[in-house]
C-alpha cells in the first residue's frame, strides 16, 4: 500500500472517530425540547401566560401603574417559574424516559451532552425573555391607549440586562437540580422548596435574630436574586448575588455533574 493510500485510510479512520460537533448536539437537544406534545405545550405556555399576564395587567392595574416596568414584572413572574422546569426536564428526561443509554451511546462524552443541554436551555431562556419584552412593549402601548394615559418607558437597557441575568440564574438552578437528582419529581419538589420554603425560613430567622438579618443576603439566593429584578444591583449587592450563586448553584452543579459522570445509565 502506497503512502498516499495509507494517509487516506488514516484520515478516514480519524474522521470516523471524531466526536460529534457540539453545535450538532445543541441542535438535537433543542429539537428534543420541542418535538414532543408536552414539550411543545410547555414552551407555548410561556407565551400564553405572558399574554394572559399582560391582559390581566391592562384590566386590573391602576391607570397610573400602567408602565413598561409593571408589564415586565407581570410577564417575568411566570417566566421565572417555567424556565427552571424546562431546564429540569431537559436533564432528567434522559433518566425518566430511559433515553440516556441511547444518547450516551451516540455521544459517549457525557460532559458534551450536558453542556449541549445547558446551552439549549439558555438559548430558550433568552428567546423567552425577548418574547416577553415584545409582549410587554405591546401591552404597554395597548394598555395606555385604552386607559388614555401617557406612555412610560421605565425599563432601561441595564435593567433589562439584569432581568435576563436573574432569569438565567433561575433557569440554571433547574439545570443544577436536574444534574443533582436526575429525577423529575424530586428535582421539581426541591426547586419549590428552595424558592418558596427556604426564603420564608430565612425571613423568619431575620425578623427574630437581628444578627442574621445582616448575613441573610449572603446566604439567601432568592433575596440576592431579587436585586437583579428590582434594578441593577449596586456595590455589595453584586457580591451577594455572586456568593449565593456560588453557594446554591455552582457548587451543587459540580457535585451533580460528578454524579452524572459516575451514574449507571440503564
């Protein structure tokens, strides 16, 4: 066999062994999020709830409160609930639907699959925020026209940017819980515990222990994340957001990734 033929055979062998490109895995994960009936309606529910929140704001909010910020908060609330659920289902689906064996056989690099799932969830999250922005703008225009009040654009680019960051932190919390538990019911219950129960406990502790009130923003992820939705954080608030994200998001996510790498896929 000539040197040219050997080179050609070697190149074909390397091509067969080349890993699946990350962009292709991301496209597959995005398709998997939409191509089932439940996935489609979960995505559609974000738009539907955004429209319903806009209509409710127009009908029930006082005329003087019909501002862009009011519509943004009304639409943002259901988004912060649904986005983590989407992220959880993206991760846990491989175990709950028993598709992990196929997925990790076709793409044996588990980190690449998890990274693709995270990227696809972030893409959906950013797209959902942009849709919410458009719906909020339309709601503000229509609401003020119906009420006969002046248009008020009180959400700056910086404020919208921090809203996106806060929403993505909520979404990535769902990704973390999916990695940590790999069970949809457990991850969902845990999410609502850490977003509803823990903040209540922290609030009770802060009201009864003045010393804890100073510590609370450094350990209460929901409180620190609220700074992102109330306007651009200032000074120490950024450090509190970063600290709680590291404590409640980054560290558990690394532990969950370790579990995923070592877990048996059936």
